[in-house]
C-alpha cells in the first residue's frame, strides 16, 4: 500500500488535530447525446475505490465507502450538469453548430424550447455515445469529524481533493482523465484538454470545469477506537509517521447493490 508520510501529519497538526484521508479512485461514466439531447442513466455512473489510507490509525474495525453527488443530489440538477458537459462536446463535434452559437452570441441561458429547437436543427438523427474515464485519481483531505467518537467521516470531492503528490512524488492527476465520443464524428480528448474546458451555469451562476463536476464524490466512514480530544493531538504526534494498515478487508459491501441486475 501507499503510505501517508510525515508531511501529512504536519498538515493534520496545523488544523489542531484531525484525520488525513487519502483515497485512490477510478471512474467510468457513460451517457448518450441523442438528437442533441442528453440521455443519462445513473446505472452508467460507476466508481472504483482502489485504496484508502488514514492517518493516524485508530484501530479501525469497519469502514464504509459511498459514491455520491454532494451538491447534485437532485436528478434535474445532475442532468443539467451533464447537459453543460454535452454542450462542450456538441461544439467540438459540429463546428457549424459552434460557429452559429458564437456568431449569434448564443449561450445556454436560452429558454429550453428555443435551445431544443436549435439543437435539433444541427443534431437531428444523430447518436453520440460518450465515455468519461479516470484511472487512479488521488484524493486527499483533512477532517476533524469523529475525533472523540472513533467514527471519522469525510466526503472527498474532486473539485477540492485532487492532489499532485503521492508518496512524496509528483503526479499528474489530469493525465489520468480521458474522454471518448463515438458517433457521426468521433472525438478523443486527454486530461489536459479536459481540464481547460469550462461551462457557465446560469442557474448556479458559476463557471465550472464540467468534466470534473460530473464525476461523483466519495464518502468514507470508519468505525474504530474512540480517543479523548485532549489526547488526540498528542497521539498524532507520537504515532508512527507512516500508516501501513491494510483496509481491504474492513469495508462492508451492500448486498442490495451487488445483487442488482
């Protein structure tokens, strides 16, 4: 396993004690753009948790990992974000569509009917299959939740938790992203290209890196020995500076999910 080393302990101490969570995850997200409209099923949004490290170790006995959308929990919000990502794709695969939008100053703020009619004009009878893949993305954050109860919990989001170091070495997280689009025009984009694609969401009034926004977060929840807060910082300082605990066998699997057809 990778180790959480000394500089992470310093980060924990700087926040007056806390757990440093590190997870390595991959994603495979698929959707369709049919006649210019997004077709999305949550069954095609998948996450793989490869590895978890926590510092300091509190003799954890059980753990839970949940793939989740924190701020996109409502279906209509999630679909809107995929629509924004799909708009980037549509402009790339159809230069005439992109030129028309640019020449006329048209943005996503058009009312739905107008936008649907325009999209239909340029994408009628088309079907694009989209796949967004990430491979071993490293997420790391600090949480003070559960300090005295032995139940630390955190939600690792790509927007705030992606890091560029692992085990003391520099890594390129965006280098592990790729987008494949199959249809009348095929498209392949690497991570560096995806990292520069932003879309404005007029409802949230934010400009987002859309191909990061549409990937789910991961919530980690552990159960272990409790420790008094007044002893926690001292224990953190006295603890080994590297954690070699193997968490592979403590996570619980939801039978309702694994038995899902």
